[in-house]
C-alpha cells in the first residue's frame, strides 16, 4: 500500500490554466481520507503554493510541503522547517557573473529579501506573478557573502537558455544541483538539495519506506524524486527524458493524470 504521494505542481498537479480540476481534488481528498500523506513538491516558494494548499484543505501541522525544489521541507501551518539546504550570497554573485557571460538573466530567493534580481526582465516578472510575490532589483555585487540564499535561477528565452546550459562549466554541475524546471528556468541549488532527498527525508520522518512512496512530475527538477519513489510517475506531457526514468506514465496534467494514478494505485478504482 502506498502511504505518501509527492506531487510536482506546474505541469503536473495544475492544469495549463494553473487550476486544480474537480476530479484531482476529489482523488486527493479520498486518498487523504484513507490516511495517505499527500505533499506538494515544487520549485515554488511556500507563498506560491498556499492558495492551492488551502483549496486542497492541506494547511494543518500534519501537512508538509517541499518548497524551492526541496531546499526547504516545512510543516504548512507553523512553517516549522524540518530540513534546510541552501546557498549563500557568494554563490549568487558567482552565478550572476556566469549568467552575464552566458547571456541570460538571473534571479534568486533570499531568506530576508525574497525574490531579487540584478535586472528587471520578463522571466523574473513571471516568477513573481505565479508566486504572488514582488521582485526587488539589487546589484548582486552588494550581497553579503554570507547572506542566506535559498536558490539561484538562470532565466532566458528557451533557445538562449539551452545554449547557456550547453556551455555550463563542469565545475558548476559539480558544485551545485542543477535542474531545469521549465524551458526558460534553470535552477541552481545547494548540492544536497533536490526533490529526491527532500521526499526521502520526509518519508523517514513519517516512518514510510521508499517502496510506499509515489512521486509524480513532468520535468528535470522532478527526476531525483521519480528515481527515489517506489512508483515514479511521469505525466503524459512530461519531457521525454522524464518519461524514460518513470515506472509509469499517466495522462497529461490537462486530462487528470494525477487523479488517474491515485484512483488506480491507491483507491483501486
């Protein structure tokens, strides 16, 4: 029996219109009624997840989230942090210099300043909009070396970002967890931070074995947790490399793919 379900949000749980379908909400509620833990595992900050957590009724201290690609694992109601693997201002400065050389924009999330960027751009505006936060323009050279930075992102048009990814120095992929969460978003995280280690930590905290975990996603930042899970699921709209890792491929995010997995493997419908 599966006891924990970890769900990516954009491209997985949410439709293309950034909504929750009635069938998906019903399936999640039915699984929770059976005692199954359902958690959201997203690149988003908690602020960008709250309205969906509220819609799902998942806002108690028995509910957990993996935010910023599991850089933080938190209880929802109290926001108590169970696991924290983050970066520094020095990292942000180094990555910003690299982004400039590679022709991309950059932004980051600071624990004290929120969403920050050296230069206003459409991709940071999109990040701010979907998460309902504001962005602050700041010269990253002014960041203290020891400032707590949760994650840094290189952002650009897909073809520009793809070219930048091909030119990333090997030392960068050795020094950080590097995952692509969208065609225009490349995320750089603490090397110990990814959705797989986050789900594993939470499963251990809850006394749940990896074989009892389902993880669902659609993109590169979901690969670690899809590999970890007893049942790793790729959405029908997932990238081909994501599908290649999965034990099971479900329907698309616009056709209740999440609900269909819960119905089949948990509710036995």
